[in-house]
């Protein structure tokens, strides 16, 4: 299995959620990228 080394551009929308902590944003981006991959 190839590792995910970069987030997809469509995950930038998570940066707009100010209610999420930086760690939560990171996990949301990782999750969304994994779903697409």
C-alpha cells in the first residue's frame, strides 16, 4: 500500500472551520483523502 504523502486540494475546505482544532482539521483531511483514495 502506498502512503498518503499530501492532502488533496478538495480538503482545503476544512481550513475554514474555525470550531475545529488544528489536530481535528488534520484528521479530517487525512480521513477525506483516504476515502477518495
